[in-house]
């Protein structure tokens, strides 16, 4: 069955593409969740208009993400935690902690956009990637210091 995607779906295709999928997958998953529509001539015209609108919104969001990225690259976050011998923390610094510290400095960033492979467990300076947009990723510096 051929369907037109209404949003980007990983390993299937991008918004506006006509893809061939199994009838059950389309009928039971894609169509009820409004992720795709049947590939008819009238639907192709409607999806093309939606695609143009989406591209304009996406360009605006990318520009805003670039602006925010410029501000974040100059930012250094200081975190104080209790640490034992060998500079190992009692506990850790997680993406949630970084998001809370950014919120305290008036930067609202979702914790899921902070890309920490594993929590920080040592003192020192650490570089963390923040994915602001699908095309915009910046690095911020987190400085973990010993709490007295």
C-alpha cells in the first residue's frame, strides 16, 4: 500500500514522501495516528501544502536554535557536589540536574535534549552536547567542584 508521510519517521522516510508499506502497518498504525495518509491525487496536493508550511516553520525554529546556541556556547555551569577520595562524587550529575541549572539561569531546555551518555561521576570540567534542533548541536561546559 502506498501512503504519503505527514511527518518524519525514522527508517521509513521524511515528511511528504510517498512510501510503500505493508497494508496492516498503514491501516493499524500510520493512518490512525495521522502519521500518514493514503496516496491519492487530492491528498498529494494537501500534503504538499502542509510540507511548504512545515518548511517555513522549520526554518524559523532553526534560526531560533542558532541564536540560543550562540548564547549557550559561552555559558559555563558550576555544580557543587560532595566528593570522596580520588575525586569521585557521592552520587552523580545527570541530564536532569543540568536542565535544572540551565532553568535557574533562564534557559528552558528539555532534559531529553541534553546528550549525556552516562552521568558525570567525577570532579572537573566536562563538555556536554545539547541538541537544540535536528541541525543545531552545541557544547556547554559543566564544571563540577567539591562541596565544602
